[in-house]
C-alpha cells in the first residue's frame, strides 16, 4: 500500500487542481479527485507500465 500512498501524495494536487479547473467548485473537485484515485487503485493491476503513471 506504500506505493499507492506515494502516488496519491505525489499526484493529489495535480488531479485536484485539474478537477477544480473543470468544476469550479471545491467540494466537487475533492469528490472527483477521491473517485479518480479510488478507480485507479481498483484497476491498478491493469497498469502495464508502458506510459507515465500520471496518464
């Protein structure tokens, strides 16, 4: 779980700011960010490593 935590800490702000720029609502941006990371963790086994993790 350490890798997931590291990825979360590294990319949280980027994902949050992107979501905020689209939604223009802080609460909605937080929810979108949480959902994004929840889906990423759920599907991490499908990541093949042939692109950046940020993609």
